[in-house]
C-alpha cells in the first residue's frame, strides 16, 4: 500500500452521521481519506450501475428503484433455457437483440470514476473490488493503469458480457468470437448492424446488452452453436452470455468468493449503487453483522439506508466527485511508481451520458 498523506485537504469536521451528505467536496474527500487510512489497505469496494452511467451505459433502475425504461422487460432465465419451441424462440429473440445491442457496450470506454476506482486498487488503498456491473469497464480502466493487474482483484458478481459459455460443457469463448459466428450465420442481421453503426442510428441498448426491436420476425435469426462443442463433435448445448439473468441465482462459487472478500476486509466502500439486487445487499448486511465500518457514496435512496447509524455512513453524492478530489490531492503529495502510473491516467476517462429516457412507445 502506498503511503498517502494529504496535508492540503481540510480536516473533516465532526458531524452527526446524517450530516455527511452536506459536506463540501474537499471535506468529503478528507473524510474518505481517513476512512481509507483506517482501512489499512484491506478496504473492499462494491460498485453498481451508477459508476457506469457516464460511459453511456444505461442504469437498470432509476432513483426510485423503478426501471429507468418503463417498457423494458428483460428476458428471464427460465425463458432463455426452456427446452421447447417456445424456448427456442426466446433464444432467437435474445441473441438477435443482443447481437445488435452489444457493440455499444463492447465499445464503451471507462469514465473518470472507473479510473479513480482502478487507482484506489493500484495504490493498494482498496485492492479488491466487487462489482454488479457486467460491462467490463472496471477491467478496461485497471488495464490502462496497469496492463498486468491481478485479474482476481475484480469479482464480477453478476458476470460479464465479454464472455459466453455453453450450458452443458461450460466451454467458454469470448463474446467477440461469438459475435463473429452470429454475423456469419445471419448476413441480413449483420448488414442491419453495420448500417446502424454507419448512420449512428443504433437502437437503444439496455444494460444487459440487448435492444428493443418492434415488428421483427425472429424466426429468420439463427443462433450459432458452441464452437468448441462443434470442434469436438459434441452435441452443442445452449450458449449463454456469462451474465446472471433475472430469475437466475449467482453460482455458489461467486457467492462464496464475495462473502469471503467481505469477511476478510477491514471496511467496505460502496460506490454508485442502490443495492437493489439481493446478492449485493447481502454483502452489506454481512459487513454490518461483522461490524465493519461502511462508507457509501451514491445518490438517491438505497436498500441499505436502514443500516445508517448502525456502522454505515452515507454521503448522498456522486461518487466520482469525492474520489476525484481525494486522488488529485493524494497524487500531489505522494511518490512511487504506482503514483506515477496513476497520474498518467487520472484524467483520461471519457464522459458520454446515455440519451435521455424516451417516453412510452407503442409495441409493434
Ligand atoms: Zn460447448
């Protein structure tokens, strides 16, 4: 862990817990500095959709816990894997929409908040990260600062859109390879996708990487088999992106890894999430039970708000504002290779807000 000292930040005043949200940014950054210092390099971070909004990735849920797109009905896990003609149609629909919806996710770039979070990891202030996001942006950010970063330092609680696997044999492939297979088997759809890229008229992409299409006959779409099953002359089973679907539970392996990270942490820093998913909320509950100090920096109400005053402090603020101020000061007054690595990328994140949510649209 890099020794960080920040004489330039004002001391955070003693405040009632409810007062954290009104701290001016420099005092808020100072509060964060003390929180990380007390964590002694064993602080674990937990992030959600809020940190990816500036990269143009739409949040599932708005501030009141509702879907930010009222018309969005995500495909459910049991529909995707149903072994029937109906399931077959669900899969065609899912992969057709996902084929068109994936390129903007694939091309999304880390925003400043992703860079700040990677910086905290790289400086050893909070080396481990648990994210609910499936957009791969934490990895893109960390690999900018440190191409050989420890891949196990990021746990994707709900998986990643960057990979797919077949259900029976769990052969894993990159999503890019599977996209190529889809394109080759579906030249008409591929043409549609390229046209959308050319004209910039991309259909709106939902956070799990699919799009809404209306009046489309999905029977014209072919779902490619698993490449590895094909090569090994096995009967290919269904191919699924490495993401946890609605109605699907996370694997025991990922669940246990996430619980272990919390149990072995000194404190928990929660950034940009309403903790609407149970798999994330459960981690906060565990941290409270273990009496770990918790600092949450996010806007709007969250599922963990009832823990406030019970070990959990909350700043109702955009996480990146506080992290950015803290890191600006931290790299000014600290030295070492890690600090130099961070300095080089600290202000390189892109900001590309998603388009405003459209009003309700008629189906069909
Ligand atoms: Zn396979």
